[in-house]
C-alpha cells in the first residue's frame, strides 16, 4: 500500500468511530421502534465492516493473510442472505429499486467464511443496483442442496455485451471507473472451492450465479 492510501485508511478511523459513538447514543435516545432499531443495527454492522477494512488496509501482512486464508464458522446461509438483502434494501429504496428475496429452504446450516460471504453478496447486489434503472427490480435467490449452495443475483438493468462478459471478473474491468468488486467475488469464490458465472445480454439484464460447496468441517468449528 502506498503512503497516500495508508494516510486515507488511517484518517478513516476517526469518522468510523464517531459513527459508532453516535449510533450508541441514538440507541439510548430513540424510543422502542422495530424499524428504528433495524436501521441502527444496520448502521452498527456497516460501521463494523468499515472498521475491519481499515484495520486490514493498515496491516499489509494481515490483509494478505486474510485474502489467502479462511475463517470458517457455522452459519445459517439463508438467514445471512436474507439479512444482507435487508441491509441493501435501505440503499435500493433511495434509488427506487426493489430487492426481492427467495429461498428454497427456511434455513440451511453450512460451514463457510462469513466475512467473505458478506463481501461477495454485497458486491454482487451493489453491482446489480448500479446498473438497474429507477423502478427496476433486483432478485436474490438462495437454492440449497445436499452439497452445494447456489446464490443468484438477477437484475432487469441494461445487461452486459457478450464481448465484455469474459473480462468482467478481471481487476480494473468496469464501466465508468476502476473496478475490483467482481474480481474479489471470483477470488473469494475460488478460495472457498466454488465459482461465479454470469448470464447476460444487452436489454435483458444480468444474472450472476455464485456456487459454494457445503463444507463439512470438524466439530471444533463454532
């Protein structure tokens, strides 16, 4: 990491801590309200994710270890995907876009890396929202089987030209900026023993499919 990037990451620490403090104060001030509590919880979780990113950015060795190693834990993948959809829905509604969730099971426990799962889904959903027009729809589907979990993120946006689809998972390949979100998705999916693919065409939107194996880990994993 160059000096300018380190300075930026370091300067991010104070604003993030202020967000934490303000959320904690709001929790004491806001009267019991299910919607307000959900918003505050989302703020706290998002601040935590930012804080972890900053910590990783300031520790190059730790960042490399985090990219190449897994922190496995037991998790209910259906509940996690549903929660991530609720988080993203707050932003989607500002753009006039609806996020729908559909799952083939009410719950499904698997072994995976929660942080990497969150990063992959956030990147896929954010990408879908970016290219979906106001009034559009993003659908997140979670299909579970005995040995594979399949997560699909569909949108009815502009679609991707066929000639670009082979390159969209490469670092820096994007429209209107320097992209790394889809490259991270592919890297993490591969690290978890899975894959990510896209089915798209101009004018009919895109569907990204993330396939992850259901890991069977030792009993000591919590």
